[in-house]
C-alpha cells in the first residue's frame, strides 16, 4: 500500500510540474508576442500594434511638416519600443495631405507590402532636410514639370527631383514598382478623400495632431506633451 501511495504522490507531483511548465510556456509565448512588429494598412495610413489595445493612439502627420519630422525623431521610436510591445497601446499613422509633395511621399510609403510601411515612412520622414534642400535647388523648368501633365507624371517628376526614387530604390524597390505606386490614381484619390474626411471629423488644424481613443488631444503637438498623456493611460 505504501508503494502505491508513493506512486500516486509521485504521479501527482509530475503532473503538477508539467502543468507549471505549461503555464510558463504560455507566459513565454505571450511575452514573445511583440506587438510592435504587427502592422496593418488602414484607409489613410497604417496601424502598428495590438488591434485590441485599450489605448488607441492616432497621429495625423504631413511629410512636409518640420514638426512632424521632429516627432518622428523623438517620439516614433519611443512609442514603438516602450509602449507597443506589450499590447496595451496601438499606434496608427495617418496622412494629413497638404500639397502634391505630401501625396507623392504618402503613395511611396504605402508602396508594396504593408510591413514595409514603417521603414518607408522613416526613410522619407527622417531625410526631410535633405529633400527639402533638393527642392530649394530645383530650377524653374523642374518646377514646371510638377504642374503640367497627368497627375501621375507630376508625382513622378516630384519623386525624381526630390530624390525619392533613389531613396526608395535603396530600400529594395525597382523603378517600375515605384512608378506603379506613383501613378495609382485610385489610391491617390482614396488617400486624399480620407485625409479630408479626417480633417472634418476631428477638426484638425495642424500637424502633428493626435487622437486617443477617438478624442482629439487639444494642445498636444509634440512628444514632450504626448508622453505624459500616454503614461496616464498605461
């Protein structure tokens, strides 16, 4: 009887140990889920992170906005590394289109697999000073190409003169792929319409602007102002 009793106790201990290991494994799997690597395309941008996050942050930005470039340097990485991985915050980048340069850049960031968006976005946003300078040095003949011809041809001229082709080719795109994206009139119209709809819906007046859980954050236009608001919601 003693031998059988000890056998049952040993079996129970083994069962408990296996159950504990299973729980550890489940926890490890949860920790291994890095939501910062999850990205899906929306109608006017891309959402990064857990779609069921309790805090849903949306940034409305413009590629020709210097303050947006500042935020990309100061806040973008901080959000992706410090807030998204655990899944309690999601971060959506949406476009507020101010001019043909914005639309050209937005079409290029949307080009190809949605998983490429974050890299495309950073490549254009963080090199803003360089392509601004190229824009300042363009000739009148170059600038005339931005205003005549089909919409697609105008965007191709802008992409060429500001160095966007070279920038994106360095990211692995072919000229043919980029031309397809730049001349995608349906996509261009969809982005423009969604941008205008966002302006009207939220009363957006500048960039960057932020909406959290459906509410526009009044007076919040940089990382220093956004960070404490995010921290309160965690």
